[in-house]
C-alpha cells in the first residue's frame, strides 16, 4: 500500500534485507484471507479512460468488485480467485497496463499530480514519467531492484518530494533540477536534458554499490552512506496533497480509504476528459474535467468538499481481509471520522505492527492491540521510536507507552496536551484520543 517508510529511525539498526521483498504485483498475486490480491503499477498514477474501465471490468469479473488505490498511486484488486492470474494479465496487456512481465513490480513511480495544471510549470513531469517507465522496462539491470524501490518526480511544488522516495527528481524554476537520494538533506545538480538518465544512473549505482559492498538493502535510506551525499541544500517540502474540488485545470476528488466500487469507478471515468491521475494520497485528479461534474461525483460517494475529517486519513485492510490484523480497523476508523472535527495531522489506522500503507512525515499512528488501540504521534519531532514504533512519554527509545489512566488519571483528551506521545485506549475512547492527537503541534 507506501510510500510506506520503514519504522527504522535515523541511527537505528538497518532492517534485515537478506531476503527478497514479498511485494505483490499483477503477475505475483498475494494470498489474503479474502482471496488473492493483485497490485497493478501505474507510473505517475496515470490512466487513460480505457485503462480505467478495464480495471473496473477486471474487478467485477475476477475479484470482489472493488478497486483500492494505494499510497503510491497504484491500484489493487482483491478477492481474486487463485486461478485468474493469466486472465488478469491478458486483460492488463490488452490496454497497455502490463508492458513488461519481468519489470512489472519495479515500475514504482510517483509524480506531482497537478503537474501542468498548477503554478509550477518548471518541467514536463508527465513526459518524465513516460520516459522513465519505458527506459526502466528496457533495462535488464532494473529488474534487480526491489518491488519497494520508489522513484518520485516532483514539479517543484514539494508534494511528492516529501514522500522520501529512494530517488527523487525535483524540478527547478530555471531549469536547474536536483536529484535527491533517499532522505539526504542535499541534492545533486542535474544537467539539462539528462534528467531521466540521472534518475536511472542513481538507481543503477545503488545496485552496483550494494554488490561491491556485499550489503543487502531494499532502499537507499537503509544504507545512507552507500552513495555520495548531495551538495545543494534542499528546502523543507510541503507534502501537500491536492485540495479536493474544482481546480484551475480540472477536478480533484478523494476516495474514502482509497476504495471505490466498480460502479463508483465508472462514475469517475465518466466525469473525466480522457485521463485520470491517481495520487499518493488516495485521491484522483481529472485534468480538463468541468466543474459541473462535481455534484455527480459527490452523489457517487467521492469527497469533493475540503475541510472534511477524512482528509489525510487512511487505514490498512484490517479484518476480515488480513489475518494478521487485530481489528476491523476500517469500520472503527469510519465511526471515529464520521463524528470528528476537520483538520490536523494525517492519521493512519493499522491492524498490526506492520502498519501497511502508513504515510511519510509526521502522522498519528492508531494501532490495534487486541484490547483496543494505541494512539501515537509518529515522525519528525515526535521523539525516538521504541521497538514497536511507538514513542514513550519522555520520547526515550524503548520506553513503554503509557495508558490514559496512568497519566495522573487525566482524561484521554488531555493526555497529548500533557506531552504524552502515546496512549492505550479502549475502542470507545479511541475517537477522542485520535482527535486530540491530530491537533498535536509539538
């Protein structure tokens, strides 16, 4: 579902990457409790209307009739029969969604969804996406990348640059583009006309350096000393998702938990002007679509008005689809969000400690424990992570989280105001604790 940054904090032990990653793809299906799962890579989140309709048809004919967008702007189909892999592959090939059998899991590319529509016309990001995808698929060495390795192409607004991809290309206003490697605080200048070449060279250098060094890693952030650091200081990135509603060049809508029925998906396609751009924030941008289509999209169940508590809210699959989950997190999250006020930090509900699909940056972690939920403010400025990713009251690594009752018997809503970084709460207390944590600014 990432960009899902690993829980590894700077200076912490490097995760064990000696095994191959288990990321599903369109050809490598993942077995879940609700059937097989396929993940269809969509570089830049780009879809034609014909491709989008083919995905809806496949979801209905082969799966549970639902489509799920991920935090990399990809699409997942769930509830698939185990024997349908060949049929699905044929459907995808017919519309250009499976250009390479050998490279389909490494086509992980996010791009600024408003590129060409916003006030950052520094580069033709969509052209970068198409060139990068074509050259990735044509490069034998690229098949050696992990299915988790992520490329980001930012138009200069700092949206996808904040996702901490493995290789990020950032457009500059005067054509002086920068290349960021992992979470480096500085970038490498890129020669004009060599933008995509620089991106590919960085990924290949990563693989070559790993081979020469004898180390195993899926991400550049796992081995930050592997490649030379940048020389040009980078600014803070906004990480802002497109606002929902009418845009200067089209429309933007949100999907609750990134899911849509096949009927909803077809309504989205009917409203577009031939193209859809799925965003890493589980939304969709429809370039060229008229504002008059918004009412119909709202009626179909899409978020079309800003200021909703559902903005920047996500959740993993949870029960009953995932056997590792301790709760039906989407149902619990929906109840909490429907009664919540708008605004605040991003929030993600997880059924287990893998925290699949959680956002980058600073966010509220709502983790099912089997007895309720642990609510934690994670990310930069939130203290050092303990063994399970939660943060203790003092911010010291390894310190256990605290219960609401143990904080001088303070009410749950006061715990975060008292600088307690994590609280264990019951299901009934969870909505209140999440609302308070989302208002956290420290």
